C-alpha cells in the first residue's frame, strides 16, 4: 500500500474517532451533572467548574461513563485478569465466540444450499425467497425466547440454542449474496458454456461458483457480524452466567454502567476481528484463484 493511500485512509478515520471521543466527554458531563449536583448539595459542597467536571467524569456508577473509565475497565478486565476469571472479558468473549462461530457455520452452509436451490429451481425462487425476506422482519428479541423455551423443553440447552439464533440472523445475507453471485455470469458466458456442450454441473462449478466467490465473502462479512449479535441476544433470555450477554445482564442488574459499556466495547472488538479474519480468508482464496492483489 502506498504511503499516500495509507494516509488518506487513516487520517479521516482518526479524525472522526477524535470527534466522537470529544462528543462523548461532553455528553458524559451533561448527563452526569444533575446527579453530581444532588450529591454536592447533600454534602454542602460548592466545587469550582473544573472540579465539578472532574467529579462528573469520575463517578463510580455514572449515567454515561467517560471514555477513560471504559478504557480502564476494558484494560483491567482484559490484561489484568486470569483467562478463567469470571470478570475477564477475554473469557466472556470466548464463550460468545464459540456460539457465534457455530451459528455462522450453520448459517453459511444453509444460505449456500438455499441459494443453489433458488437459482436452479424456479418454484423455490417464487415461493421460498419471499418467505426468507419476510422472516427477517420479525424482531430477533421476539424469536430468541421462543427458541430457548422450545429447545429447553426437549432438554436442548447450552451452546446449540444460541447457535441456532445466530444461524437465523446469518443465513439471510449469505443467501441473498450467493443468489446474486450465482446469477452474476453474463448471458454471453452462459451461451458459451452451452456451445461447448457443458453440462449443468460443469456450468455450475466452472462458471457460476467462481463468479459467486466475491459475493459470498462480502455477504459473509455481514453474516459474521449478525451472527455475533444473535449469540449475544441468545444469552439474554437464558440468564447465562458467561458470555458478553451475561456481562450486559449483570451490569444492568447492578447498575454497573461502566461494565455494560466495557462489554459493548469487547463485542465491537470481537466483531472487528471476525470480519478481519473473513477478509483475510477472502484475500487468500482470491489469490489462489488468480486474482490480482489490491
């Protein structure tokens, strides 16, 4: 990558990030100010402006924690805790990661199979595709408890219910992406395959599949993020004792807003890493297929 290109990509991102941090600090002062005034009034204190701002940014249970409070919490619970500790964000992220990867794998496989059927069977295209689109209009928060309860009634608990919720969210983008990819070859190339007397299987493997690979990996980036959301949501109705969802629940029960934001940061970092892994695999596959490096 050329230095100018790197600069053009990094500077805008860093600038926006700095702006968001400044806005976050201002919002934290404004939202925590009312509670801090009440505390100062009860203690008969009249701090100056600077001291008052420092107080709003250092509350143990703030309405909106300051960025440095969240960063300190993330650092302590990531690097200063044992991996087996119940307070370790790495431990909780690992629990959520397991159901995310399993659900993503199921969703990707299911999405590819449905896409292949839709492309090759017109009846499925007309009947199944509208239902697939409609299924995504149902809020996942409404579906998750039903999945947990139904599977729990037949003694299926733990990883599988959360993975199925992840599957529900992740199969849709893969299905849509693969349908678009499998249909992407131009008519001219399809006619050329017919001229060569290629069978349907040869056309599929030698033309449609290679053409669909870029679409597949693009949709997989969306699917892996959706799968993570599904895994976290799946942990909420179960009262899970481990996972990012359990950290969110515990934080809400005990009004530990700093822990809640730290868990959200951990989820965001985990999502970014998963998307990066999918992107890396996409580059490797593209290179193995003879694609030119970007």
